[in-house]
């Protein structure tokens, strides 16, 4: 089954509007449109709208790093799916390990966010991944399958192709310690088999599963050559357009 590859950059709480504009200009000067891959950037909320036109011209799709689970109302400081779409987002990141650990997001909350995002016609990157303790205790497969199953609870079958799973081992995020291609492939195949059991073979074959955690231009080629790894979610190495571009080329 051939699945379109994805290269996504998660800028986290970095880059002002001006810095982000310069990033896109640099990218556009090097990379011509029409790559056979989905290139997605996740800037801060404040940069979404100002970047929307330039990103479109550069062949880049924008996503938000978070969404609130309700449609609207008295939720001071939160941002709804409709607002994200209004600002030019097509995607949203849900369940990133920083949201799970720093902001205490549970699987139940993550599931509400996934469903709210799909209801708002946003595509979702649902992030899952185990800690080093869980891996050492051989609990990693169980932990990740629960995160996937709980995150996708009551998601309509027809919405599943709009969801991408990002396997991001917590111990690999921002540490320089990447999963080996063998370990990553094993986990991606496991996630796909869980999706098959839960949601059926056809949809499991179609869904894209990307890897994140200290991806750089040195390790990207081997990782993205694995049969069940459909691209990557890049944090630190996405902050500089040249390093992001060199990862893109290696895919
Ligand atoms: P990293 O972050 O590439 O800096 O490890 C990945 C992520 O948090 O999505």
C-alpha cells in the first residue's frame, strides 16, 4: 500500500511572526512546489494567520499545536477548532507528550480534542509514545496501543483517513537519542496491527504513521525507508529552514 509521505515541523513555543516569515521565504527560495509529500508546519497560534498566504504559495500546509475540546463558550484563553480554521489551519497536533506531561492531558481529554478537531474539519496528528521506564519494563507496546485506542474512541470510520498517528517515544523528544530504525519500525508495525484489530484492515493500511523524536538529516533516510514509517514530525531540527530542507531531501 503506498501512502503519501509527510514531513511536519513542530515549532513549539518558538519563532515570532517575522522569524517565521523569514523561514518560509528561505524555504521557498530553495524548495520548489509540487513535492510528492505533505509538508506541514505547526507555528504558534499567533503566527498562523500572518503566515497563511505565504505558506500556501510555498506549498506548505499549516497546523495548530493545540485545540480546545468545546466548540465555543466561556473558556478564557482557549482556542476553538473554528478559530483555527479561520486562521488558516488545516491540521492540529493532539496528544503531544509535552501536553500530556506539562499540562496533564489525559487520554479522555485527548479523545475529545481529536473528535472536536474532526468535527471542525481539521486533520489530526495524534501523538503517542512511551517513557523510557515503560520501555525498560517492556510495557511500551501496551502503553502505546492504549493511547491509540483511547485517542480514537468513537471516531467515525470515515474520519479515520483524516488522522495521522505520530509515534514519538518520550525519551527521544529533544534528547538527541533517536529510536533505531528497527525499534521504530517494530512499533509502527505494532500500531498498524492495533489499528487493524480495532478499525479494520482497509483503514489501517491507509492511515499514515509518522515518527518523531530527535529526527535530523543524518538519521532521517534510514528511518523513513522503513515500510511502516510514513514520514516524520520534527521539533528542534525544524526551527532552521536549511536543516528541515535537508531532512526533506533525505525522504
Ligand atoms: P524533537 O521534537 O525533534 O526536537 O525531538 C519532536 C517533537 O516534539 O515533536
